[in-house]
C-alpha cells in the first residue's frame, strides 16, 4: 500500500514539473544580457515574446554548446530575419526563465 501511495506522489510531482516547463519555437530576434526576444507563431500570426535568461541558461548550436557572444553574432548576421530556435523555460508568467536555447539556422 505504501509503495502505491509513493508511486502516486512521485507521478504527481513529475507531472507538475512537466506542466511548469514551457517550450517555445520560433525565430530568435534579439539577445540581450538578461533576456531573449523570440518571435513565435500563435494561430497563424506571429508575435514577439520576451523571455528572461540567467547564468544557468544553456545555449546550443546543433549538439555543441555555444557562447552568448556566438549567439548574438548569429542573430546580427541574420539581418533582422531571426535565427530559428527552440527555447525551453521553467516557471510561468513573469517568473518564466529560459533554461535551454537551441538554435538551428537562419530564416
């Protein structure tokens, strides 16, 4: 009985953590010290959202880790069109913070 209860609690905690994680896909338009501007499609229209970053945010280009300076250069080289990206976040609303940013290529 205790095992069933423990498994149920563990499953509830896992599901809660999955609900609190966000996943945004779109085009990275700007990279600043403490935030990203991502253009995402929302029901056939595009909108810009700002996502906070912190010192724990990880950046990837393909399978390799990249620096924020490399990411800034990629966005600048895209000339305003943006760089395709996936941003994984934790939290919701004003407390939403990027944990992982994966870039794929120019638009």
